């Protein structure tokens, strides 16, 4: 059903025609408003009313034809914040004073039950560091991350184009179908995602494009081992499947370095919603930002403004 919805949204027809087709398919008026009119329910209601008067439905449309996916954010996740301009011991002290459990450690890939401040030799600037979270979960995890960002702001932490923001999402419940759908969806949305990322994050040695990986090799993978092989067993792709072997996660590596909570939150929700959608299907090739089915109207506005700012 998701494929049918996406096909309708990608057609070169009027908004009214899209609304009519989606209503006949069984979507609710609220769903259609979010997909087609950026939440303008009144416009959809007017089309719906005219369709009723014209007898297009025969009777009240069946709402259950396209069940609405539950995008409640309750997934476990982790975050790696690369930055500079603050001594690790100073930052650790301020984080502790804010109630954040943190330790200064040498570089390691071990998951801790506290935040850790480690070195990263790939970064440029004075007093560089990587701040790595413990396993966070859902809305409570976002609240803790927001508090961390308040401390980063207080300490005048900075980022430059050598810094990235890496998000790990729990992948323990993925089927191979979810993995394939996720990889293809990211690959097909790559031009859209690139447009709201800085140029330095569109293709570099640490977050390589997925366009070099054929869809055929993805769809033919029968298990995660074969899919990782299709990615060259290389963790430096925008979507890192190698994280599954070590952490049972999938890593989203493309976002630029930032200490801004709003940017982090929107990217985390983007990734989480993409995963939820991938459990049921994939987007069509050429899907524009306005038709991404797993984004809310507000999220589309946020990423549209980011795109305009970075154009």
C-alpha cells in the first residue's frame, strides 16, 4: 500500500487529483493533508465534500485500507559528537555539574553506561574531542541530549568541517527486508539528503555515497552478511552497516558536526522514522522532499529551510 501512495504522490498531476486518488485509496483526510498540502486540512475537506456530492465513494470511504504507521519515537539510539575548543577535563566537570555521568577515556569502541570523552585524531582545531553517549532511548534520551547541548553551548564548544555527527540506531529487530528497504530508501533519497547537508558531507572519505552500490546487489542480499559485502564491508559509508557486527546498530554518518540540539533532534527523528517506514516498504526513485512519507509537515519545513540555507 505504501508503494501505491508513493506512486500517486510522484505523479505529475494536480494536488486535487492526488487528493482524490489518495482518498479513494482509503487514506484519512488528515493523512492526505499531511502528504499533499503541508497540513492544510480545509483544502482536503473541500475536495472530499465535492467527491461525496458527486457520489465518487458510493458510500463513506473505508478508512482501514491504509493503516497509519506508528512513528512514536521509542527506539534506542546513541550519538557521537565531534567538536573542539574545550579541554576534555573542563567539559567533563561541567557535564557532571549538570547531572550527566561522564568519563574522560582513551580512544575506544566500547559501549559504556555513561558518556565518554575520547580523542579523535581525524579532527582539526584546538582541544579536539569526541563525546560519545551511552545507550539512550526515545524521548527521555532526547531530553538528556538536550541537557548535554546546553553544556556544550555554555563551554563555547565549536565545530568545523572536519567534525561529524554520528547516530547509531538499534537494529536488533531488523529483518533482512528491513535492511534492504532501509538501504534502498537512503540510496534513493540521497540527493534530497545531500541538499540539506553541507557540501563537505555529501561525499567524503568518512561518509561515502551509496550511489556506487547497485540496487540489484542490495535486493539480492539474502542476509546481513551479504548486504554488508555489497557495501564492501566498509564502515565509512553514509549508512554504516558494519556497526551491526559490533553494536547491533545501524549508523547514520552523514550529518555535519553540530552542537545545536534542534538539528540533532530532527536528524535523529528522520533516521528513526526512516527505519519505521523501512519495516513496511521503500520510497520510489526520484522522491522529492515534499513527498517523503515518513516526515511530518513541520519536519518537511525544517529540512526545506535547511536546503534553502545551504543552496
